[in-house]
């Protein structure tokens, strides 16, 4: 297959579940509500979307298809449930009978915390160590704990994407102080999570919407004030009246650092919080990057993309199933091999593994038949 065989024409994904999106906002800013209202507006069938909950902020809402991952034990147990049950079952559904289209992650911050605890526990289990943080792993071993976390999270979310699922992640924001090289400082709204989390969620999001409160100062008659009220001595005086409204921002500005995406046609000014406005802005952003012919066939393109995405998802899911079988066999072989001393491995196991697998390192093999043969051999001795 040559270069020209690999050249393709790309049309922007039309459906919301064709991309990864990110909703950022402070506590109680309306992230889960926006998920609820956008999905109910965009999809006719509630089975088309599913909320993966790593915290209980959704419990005051009437929601369809929630997976309460936060109830599955410790944070490490929660991530284990996510990776070994949720992701695995969704991949299987993609292969046999795909139901869900869009997955919500509520919140990305809690998901990252759970993944971090799992990575530390997994590292200790594999190495017989007792490290308590990613920093300790990085400082005291040849591995980088933060790289391990990024790789683990990317592996799971990439698997979901390749299986045909879109994701809308909900994340916390905070006011962050930044110091420039010249020493000047400024405060802005940014994601609360660390740079490691940003690599996973911010870097992969095609659309980022930030929610924040915009406060207008009023006089006693309800008129907006352009400047502070003055007392009798001419000093600034705080007004007793104000009005606060939640705004959506799709591009960074002088106060909000997080926002934007891979679309050119996004509003630069804040927009009042509204699920209808969110969907209008998304659709206009997609159309803004299409040629005239594609814009005319917007609905048809969505249907065609859906069919192609389903086909690719099924093919990937079949590959993942085979890979999972190989991983299970490798784990089983490792368990059996661990029964022997190093000298016993060298004398009894390595020669036979070379004969069966071609190499002594069974972890590099993906052929399930050969791995099964190696497993049966090591069990027999």
C-alpha cells in the first residue's frame, strides 16, 4: 500500500458523539445540568447517552442511564471497575450490539484521582513496593509516575473513542494566579486539575465550553451601574443590589484561560447559559469548517459518518477482544512462572518458551494459540 492509497478527504464530524468535548466550571455552576439538557435536546432516545459518574453531583437530577462508579469502593477500586467492566463491556457492545453513542464523565477530576490511586496500587503490586504517590514513584524508581498515569488514562479513553463513543467530560475550574517572566501577576479562571489531567482532557477536546458567573452591579431601581456609587465624601461605596448570570464562553479571554477547540467559527463573547445555544454554537462551528456542498448535505453526512463510525468501531472491538484474550493468557502465564526460582526459570522454562514462542519473553507475544500452548506447558511442570 503506497502513499496515494493512504490519502483521504476529511469532513468534520457532525454529531456531538463524533468528538470529545469538555465542559469546565466551578462547583455548582451547572455542568451536570448542561449535560442533562444538551443530551435530552440532541438525542431522541435516552439510550443514546450514558453518564459515567465518579461523584454524586448528579443525584438531585432526574437522569437516564447513569453508572454510579463512585459507589464501587475505594478510588482505586472505582478505576478498576471502570477499566475492567465499563470499558470492556462497552467495547463488547460495540462489537455485537452498540447502544450508547455519547458518554459523560462526571467529573474528569474525580476520574483522574481514581486513576492515580489505581496506578500507584498497580505499580506496588507489580513491584512489591509501598509507594504512596506518583512523585515518590518518579523520585525513587526509573519510572515516571505521571507518565504512567497519562498512559493509563489515555489507554482507556482512546479505547472508548476507537470503539465509536464520543465523550463529554465535566471538569472543575478555579481562579489561578499566574506570574509572567517579567514578574507581573494576573488571576484567571483555569482548570483545577494538574498538567497531567490537562494532557488527557484539555489536549484531546475538540470543543471546550467554560461556565462562569457574570455579576452586574445595579442601583436600587435595577439599572446597571457603570461605576461605583459614591458616598457624601466622594469615596467608593458598595451597592446593595446586584444580579448574577451563568455565562458560557467558547474562547479564552482576558479573564478565562480555558476554552476554545478545533473550530474557527466560535463566538468570542460570552453567551448566556442555554442548552439550545450550546447546540446552535456547536452546529455553526461544524458548518463553519465545511465547504458549501457539505453544508447542503449536513443531515446526509451525519448519517454516512454514523455508518462509517459503526463499522470502524466493530473492527476495533474485534481487535480489542483478541488483544484482551492475549493479555489474559499473559497474566495467567506470569502467575504460573512466578512459582519458580530464577534458576528454575532459566533451566526449565526459557528453553521451552523459545521453542514454542520463538522468544523467551512471552509478554511480547500476541498469538493466542502459542500463548495457550505456553500456558499449558508451564502448568504441567
